């Protein structure tokens, strides 16, 4: 059962009873009476507190003889696409301008309500809103390439220019003609063992990589949008594909350094701190004071901490390797439990004990 440092039994039980998705990946819940283990957010009937045990991962629950739940599928990476949905997403990618209706889903033997619930949970929008955003993003690319608005509207499934303009304004906040100069950032959710992440990229490289449930994510997106005059559209991008591959290798213990091109723009001070963060060796940690001394500003500990918090490239710019002067884990926007897991992963890969503070 759960023996490594982590949340208390009461906290885990509260997460299960409230189906708190932010705890998915931190532990699994094993129910004695059914022999099944689940994610904390499993929609199945809530278990009695005296009927459950908690394990730090699916592996420990499997070794203890429990089998995975068929509803919440705890063996799949959080945010991953279930098998039943993959054919639909493949059709969307093959014909992204198609307008989908519930009848089309039923012809594929899919329950529209089930599809809607999955998209709301994973993308915070319905399936129809997702495909509409996909079409509008493609239309924006054509408009920015010099194509007339009317042609782009008709070619992307809209019967009238007024309907296209209204849908466009709702998604992007401005009329099509006013977004000709806006930068298009492709955005996609990436499944990881520690929960879904949101990645955004364009021709300059990766612009954002953050855990989807981080409270500051909306602020980060707003800052990027304002600074770059950018619009976010769902879709696929080579840089995001590379990010997904390298994250998979990292979590599998096969990668220590990332080669994803980062468009890391910030103030001169932030850029200095982020550069120093990238020099912290894999499998080691430093204190905020260590980092401040490294950049030649030993009195700027609080400013260094703020720059860490403003980092919009989780894992790739490894602010999780910075800990308190007393060796305790502090200040991680993705949650201290994720910080602990990342340090444990890297320490195991480097053959070092976790949470040992050393100088850069």
C-alpha cells in the first residue's frame, strides 16, 4: 500500500469521494470487495472508506492482486485517447472541414452523449465545438494566406458569411479580417503518466507546455495571446509531435535532455533564470538561493522564485529541480506531488537518492 511520502489517507479519501481529477496519477484506489483498482476520479459508485486501500501506482495494485477498472482505465496515461474514440478522431483528421452531427456519430455506433462527456472532460469543450474550432483554425490559415473570407467560409463548411463571421468572432474574439495578422498557435493536449499537458506551437517552436489542471494555465495563455497577438487553434504540428515523443522517452527513463525548439521569450531576468534552470543536471536539485548565486544575484532569491513560477515550459525548463534551502519541496505550479514524482523519476534514472540539494 501507500508508503512513500504523499498525501494523507484522509486527503486521498476526500479526493476519491469528490472524484477530484487533479489527484489522477498520484495514487490509485483499490476496492477490497470488488478486487478492482481505479483512478481517484473514477465515475463508478463511491466506495465505503473501510473497503479501500491506496497504492502509489497501478503496478503496486496489480502486484497486490487487483485488476484495473474498465470504466476509468487506470493503466492508460491520463488524457490518452480510448480505443473506442480513435476511429472517430482519425476521420476528423482525414476530413477536418466536415460538419458532424449526432446522426453521424450514431452511424459509427458511437453514443453522442458519451463522446460529448469525453471531450468536455479532456478538452473542456464538446465534440462539436472541437470540430468547429478545427474548421475555423484551418479557415484562418487560408485567410492569412490571402484567400478571400467568403471563399474560406464556404470551403470550410459554412453556408453563409454571416454565420461564419459570428462563429469566428465567438472563437477568436474578432472578425476574420481583423485577424489576418494574428499568429496561429496550434494547441493540443498530450497524455502523460502525471496527467494531461497542454502544448502550443508555431513555426518558431514550442510556445507553451503546461499541465492542463494548473491554475495559472489560463494566465499563461492570456499572456502569450496578448504578447504575440496570437490565436489558439486545435490541430497537429510537427513541434508538438516531437514534444510528445520526447516526453514519452523521458517518462520511460530513456531521455535526460530535450531537443524540442523552445520559443522562450521573457524579460532579460527571466531569460537568465530559465537558462540557469536548463543547466541543472538531470537527477539533481538546487535551492532557490543556489540558483540566485549562480546567476550572480545572491540577494534576488524571491525574484528567482517568481521567474520559476512564470516558466511556461514545464519539465523542459526544469523548475521542478529547485527546492527549498531546507531540502523540502516548495513552489511548483503543477502540484508538489508532481514535483516529487519528477524528482523520484530522475533520481532513479541517475542512480541518486531523491531530493538531495547540490549546487549547480
